C-alpha cells in the first residue's frame, strides 16, 4: 500500500491507546477522567518509509508513558497548535507549546503529560526509516541509536523551517495526494523530510553529518560504495570491490574501517537488506519474503529474518502485515 489515510474521532481511552500504539509502538495511556476522553486523530501514512503525519487531540488531560524495555518503533514528534504538553525525560521537565515542539525517542523511559485543550501536529518516523536515511547520508551503518535534543524551536532557525515543511506536506495531502501515490517520488519526498530533520535538529551525529555533506570521504571509497550499490544482485567479493575502487584490498579495508566503521562485505549485506525492505514496503501484500530475499542476493534464508529484524526492528513478515492493513476509519 503506497498511501494510507487515517481518521478517527470521539474514541475512548482504550481505543486511543490501541490506535496510537499501531502508529508509534507500545505505551501506557492514563487519564484523570477516563470517561471524558474523546480521542481524535486524522493523518496520512506514507508508503515508501511508513512515516505518519497528522493531527491529534485527546479531549481531556492525559499522560502517555514510555518504558525503555518496551521500545517505541518510531520517533514521535509533536507541536501543539493549542494547549500545551510537558515531557519528563532523563530527569528533565520540558514544556512544549506552539513555540516549542518535542521529540520522543524510541529507547528512553519518558512520560508525556498532555493538556485537555491540546491539539497538535503529530509526526511518527519509524526507527528503520530514520536509520536508513541517516546511513545514506553518512555512507555507513550507524554504530549507536540516533539521539536528538528533545526540544525543538518552532519559531526560529532551521528547526522552524522543518515544521513549515511538515505543514506543506499536510496541506498538500489534504488538497491532493497524487504525488504521494507515486512510489519513487513519494520516497524522495519522505527522505527529504527525514534528511532535513537530521540536519536541522541537534543530535549525536550532527558533526559527522556536517562532515559527510562537505565531501570529506576519499573518492576511492565513494567509488567502492557506488559499485556496491550498483551490483547488489551480483555475487561480489572484496577483490571485485577493491578493483572497482582502484585500491589494494588492504587499503580498501582500512578505508572502510576508518570512514564507514564496517567492512565492504558488511556494507554489501546492509545495502541488500535495505533494498529488500524497500521492495517489501513498495510491493506490500503482493510480495513473497523468500523471493524478495533471493532477488537481492540474500541467499542465507535462515539468517535473513534475524538480520532484517536486527537492522530494522521488525521481521519481514511484520513489515508486510503493516503494509497490508486496510485504510482505517473510526467513528464517533
């Protein structure tokens, strides 16, 4: 499924928790007055990288809890249009209103208190999508999870520009979704949204992302990476890659270790996994996991599922199940 429109209104506490759990991952939801919860969400799940954009409100004061042992599957970003919210994370209390947005990280224990009059823009970017785009920008696999500064300026600087970009997407999706139903274009639009977040909001990879954008990686290593990306379906070995890069095997491994923090064959495997994931996301229910894996050179089928889960936080079958879900509409 390339694009999924989602809407529900007037839902009680349990339904609200289930709805948002499907979007962001496991969490607790509590309300001082459960009977007054009137949850509403309208949004769009983009098919290329499974990013969800929309608006959300609960109708009464609620508290969302996230525990580190039950990770979210997405980075959750929200900007109140009215009302306010407060995030407690790592011993800090961070107030968010129409001038300051929040990022809830997937791996931390956190508590988010949302006022009853809070209506906000809500963006969920899957961990897999965030990591994939970051790795493309860095030209190497990530060594640690991405950690953003949880408070975003919504009035000034490049982070405010990012929220204006989000607003553009939401308005365009309301007017016409034609662009977002074309897989190649949709993927580029989605990737641009994630790239601009990575460069506009401070995170633990900010300095390295700046260096990568300035082209400091030696040309032979760029040639090697390009060769790998162009021959994912071929039976490659390190000597093939070294020859294409124009360097010795020893220099190839040394350069990969220094600049990419992996070996050439590890990069090849990771790029194949990314290609398999793109195929599963774009083809959805029509995909066959075994055929997709084999088509991208992942012939060790016994390892494929585990490698995929470690790379993207879900099994291939779970990717297909999410893409196969029908368009959802709730009612009052």
